[in-house]
C-alpha cells in the first residue's frame, strides 16, 4: 500500500504477517514481538488478537492516546523552558496535533484507546519505561498496565531510573538531548529483556 496513507493498524497488520511468516517456518518454539513506542502499541494490539507468544513493550503506550499526548506535549514544552502548560485537556492536544500534522496516520492515531487492547493480552509481557521518558511517561503508563493487564506470573513491568524515551542514560529526557548521547541503548534493559525472553 501507500506508506503516506498507512495507520498504526496497517503497521500492525504488517507485523502480524511477519509473525505468521516466522511461525510458518516452524523453526521457533515461541514467536514474540519487541516494539518501541508506537511499536509497543502494535505489540499490545497483536497480543489482544492472540498473535504473539510474548510481548516486549519498550515505552509502549497503554492509555488513551489523546490523554497521553496532552501529558507529552506539556512535559516536552517544560523541558524546553515553558513555565505553563501548552495544552490543558486531551481535546486541546487533539486539536493541536491535527492542526500540525493533518495526516491519515495522525487522525487514526489520536483516536486510539489502548485500554481495550491491553485488557485482552493473555501472553506474558515485559514492559520497560525510563523515568525520564517525556514522550510516554512512566507515571501514566505503568499504573495503567498494572491495572488493566490480565494477571500473568511471567509478566514483568519495570521503570528504569535516569533513562529517556530512547532508553539512553540522560539528564533531562529532552528530545533534543538524545541526539548528543553516545549510548545507543542502556545495557541493563537489554540484559533484563534477554534474560526474561530466555526464561520463557
């Protein structure tokens, strides 16, 4: 299809096709999905459809996206020096984003409520969030997951101190800071993720 007209749900269908391809090869005992940010959303969506044996969500949203965007816009603005909130409601955030990015993707994305998907995920989940993540804040995401994810003794939800949205050790979490950090990805998160997957 046309990438410019694709939505999160089209990306989810693409990922589902990849998962099915791996299953059809019959080389693997379990097939799961590692997704970062929007990719984490896609992991939850496919988990709700019983397409995955496990999910690794790296800062994957777990709430209404318009609510998340309201918090994100204000946190990013304050990190850049703003002294007051830029938007004061999810509806304001919605209007601002649609005005700035009037694309098919934005229109679909802003309307997504992740809660119904999260509630249907039966497979084990490893979810990681950085304490300095301004894009998908841990204080919104982790409580939502603890509340809405079905109980699973193998599920692990963890907040990492001092890590930004890109899972780098950071000072502020400001999106402009990350490009100047040499570290690609915090090794402790990679180690925890690898250990968790291998234990499955």
